[in-house]
C-alpha cells in the first residue's frame, strides 16, 4: 500500500498539536525550522541586526503564547508570518519609526543577493555603475512604498509566498493582495523606467 509523503503543512500540524499538548521540544523544532526565515523576513522591515534578533525572539514568544488559539485554518508559517509582521510594526511604531526595506536579501542557501544579481554583468565600469544605480533606485522605490505595499511585495518577490499565503499573513482578501502587489510593481517600474531607458541608450553591446 502506497502512502503519500507528508507535506510540510502536515509535519507542522503534527508539531503544533504536540506543542499544544505541552511538548516544548515540538515547539523548539518549529522555532529551529522557521527562525531563519522569520529573521530574513524582518530584515526587509528592520535594518539593525540586534533589533532583528530581538523582534524575532519576541515574535516566537507571542506565537508560543497564542498557540492554544491556533486552529490550523491556515498554514502554521503564514500564521507565524502574520505575528512576525505585526510584532515588527508594533516595535517600530513604539519607536516612532516606519519599516525600512532593502532590495538586498539572502537566498535559501544564505547567499546574499541583490537587484544587480538579476542584471547581466558585462564587466565594464559603465555597466557596474548602472547596476549600482539600478539597485539604489529599487531600494529607494521600495523604501518609499506604503507599509502595506512594501510588506506584500516583500512576501511575494523575496519570500516567494503564494497570493493565498500572503492574504493569510496580512489578514486581507486575495484581491487586496493582488492590488497591493500590482501597485508596488507599478511604483517601482515607474522609478526604474527613466534609468533603464538611459542605460539602454548608453550601453554598447
């Protein structure tokens, strides 16, 4: 008899059930699994490494306290993302600051990537300068986005979440998520268009 391999959601659900029953080791396994991903998410909102670590820990503390109310209606990690986002927003609001976001991020192997990595490198001083200008423009465009648009585009483009998962994490309808991501992309594209047109004219292939 063939048995289907448990999905990530199935494994999480089992660990959550054990944690809800008082198994602290089960929750520790969830922390170990998602701590890096949550910290990576928070780097889009907070720049200071110590603050990221503190807010990550606070998010997991809140998740542990709220665990009895988790009913599995959404995936555990989308529920956890929502807690982390709200924790970061509350933390920054208490300091009178708004989230900061960089286009630089890490892939799943921990390698640092940025917008320039998506641009062909022709190894000329001109191309390197234009690549840096593009990265700077993307950073500035994303930083200027309203919080809701910044969070949506981060979860979609940098964390790779589905629209459904983003809707769960942000506690809003999928249609709202699509609208926010569309508006974020439009805003970024409008800032990049003049620069890309200039790069296209100046470059010699």
